[in-house]
C-alpha cells in the first residue's frame, strides 16, 4: 500500500491524466451507454475500429473538432461550444 509522498505522487499523476482525458472519457461513456462497440461505432463513422481505438486512447488536446462532432452525433449528444 502506498503511503505518504509515494501516494501523493501517484494521486497527482492520476489527476493530471484524468484532466487531459475528460472529454474522451465522456465520449466513451456515451458510446457504451448507446450500446455500441468500437467496431459498431467505426461502421457508423465509416472508419476503422483502430481509428476509434486511437481516438479513445488519445488525450483531449489531440481530438479534432470534426472528430468530436461526428462522435457526439452518433451517440446522440449535441456538441455545444462556449467561448467566454
């Protein structure tokens, strides 16, 4: 079991990774909630399953707006941008 400084380092690393994948995590949850496998998602987006895997394994900053929009559309989400 981790204690002290070791625990804090691991917790900080997990928080950093989580912060970089919030959008992707939401997309994955939406895909699974829609009952779609990566292969089914790929068929709907007319791409390969490996492309879906690559999207889901990347960081939010790596996503294109087109990828986000297409993915969201297939799983029944509405993309909304808010600039302030």
